[in-house]
């Protein structure tokens, strides 16, 4: 009798003690990884980017290497993508198979929404016609101090407030729909949303620019963090949140290529994002062996990010050209008056180089 009771107690104890596979921080490694979003995730500006994106040290590639993923790692991010364009692709089911078969999904979206707003303010501030695009800024005399004064005046106006509020409303609507669609397709995946960093934060002579940018980015980040927080409350968490903004705050010179008039993360910046995402994945209570099959069909694994579309074109080549040029045009905006002339030179150089690259692709 005593022997029997002892055996029952041992079984009960074993059942109560959590196994290493299901304990927080002790989960199995993810078997598949999907990246969605913009140029923060493509590795734009890194070494080897123009030669072979899979060879760059972008945070996505670092994560794939960390978890020994090859065929089950897919990066669908597109340079210049906005939240509206990502939502369009989700509505057209461009990512359905990827999402359904991924253990971990990481999304970076919102930076271009912010930069589009800032570029619109710049166009208005320098007095260009309303029909002007971001590319028309290459003809602006950035050395003119009046341009700087006009920008300051515009940001202080009610018109700027109205434009900003509209962009924020659109982004909030898009983001909520994006998170909902991803969760509906795969409620078991660990889904991580990055917030947006300020590329001008902590850069000498750019305090005004950083403050203007923060008025937009803070609102976008509030939407991201609130949605992720609202997804918690029961036994599961629908979305995880990575605070890139705080990690990069006052350290843009160290973590971005801003010294070369490029707002994108440098190798150190990508390493930081990699560490942030890795920590969230490692600490997730999710047992990856119980989620997706970890298998991505050969057809999906071989797909190229150029298959996705933007809201302005259904042509793959036009999409690639437009996204690449838009992405680079955004990088040289909103530098202080003392740096306007240099930014103008860099801005024109970026567009010239990218136009040449786009023409080469179409030959």
C-alpha cells in the first residue's frame, strides 16, 4: 500500500513540474521565420546589399543564422513600403502561405508613413506646387536659408497639424487591420511588431529636426504599443512588441548611417535590433514544436519579394523601381539649415544612382 501511494505521489509531482520544452525561456528554437515590412528589414545600406541581400548583416539574416534556418526563412520586406501597401498585399493574400507556416513573424512598418508626412511638409514649406512629388525636391536650393524658415513656419501652422492627424488616423486604421489579419491566419505564431526609431535623435545640430520628427513618430509608436498591449490579458499574447525607438534614442550616430545622409540602420544598428528580437523570441512561452509544421513549400521558399505589390502599380519592375527610389528620396530630408546644402548634394546623388540602377534592371 505504501509502495503504491509513493508511486502515485511521484507521478503527481512529475505532472506538476513544467518540462523544459514548455517553460518560458526554455522553448525549442523556431523552425520557420517570416519577415514583413519596409527597408529596415531588407538591410538597405549595408555591405553587399546591392549584390546579394541574403549576405548582408541585417537583423533578419542574423536571426535566421542564429536559429539555423534556410529554406524556412523568408524575408518579404520591400524598400519604401507603407502600412497601406502592406495591408494591400495582405488583402490580396500575397503572404497567406508564409504566415500560416511560420513559427515567428516579425513586422517593421510605419517609418515610411512618417517620412511621407515629413516630405509632404517639406514640399509645402519650400513652396512647390501641390502636385509635386518627393523627386521634385532635387531641384530645390537647399542652401537657401528661407527654405529653413519656411519649414519652421509651416510646422507651427494649423495646416501641418491637420496633415499630421490625417496620416496618424490612416496608420492606426491600417495597423489594426494588419495585426488582425496576421493573427487570423496564424494565431499560434509569435508575432513581433517593431516600433519606429527617430534617425535624427542625438545628432549634433539636428535638435529641431529630431523634435519635429518625434511629434509624428511618437504617435505612430503609441498606436503600435497600445495595440500590442491590448492583445494581452488572457492566457495568450497575440502580438509581441520590440522597442527599437528607446534602444536607438540619442544614439542615431552610432546605430544608423545618418552621417552619410542615410536614415537606415548600420551594421551595429541591425545587431541591436537582432538582439532585441532574439530576446523576445527566446523568452516567449510558446513551444515552437506545437505550432506550425515548420515547412515551407519549395514554391513559396523560392518566391521573390518583387512579387508583392504597392498601391500604385501591378508591374513587378515598376514596383521595385518605385519603392527603391522612394526609399532613397526619403533619406535626405529635414536636416538643419547649416546642413541643407550638403543634404541637397546627397539627395540628388541618391536619386541619380538609383535611377541608373533602375534603368539597368529594365535593360
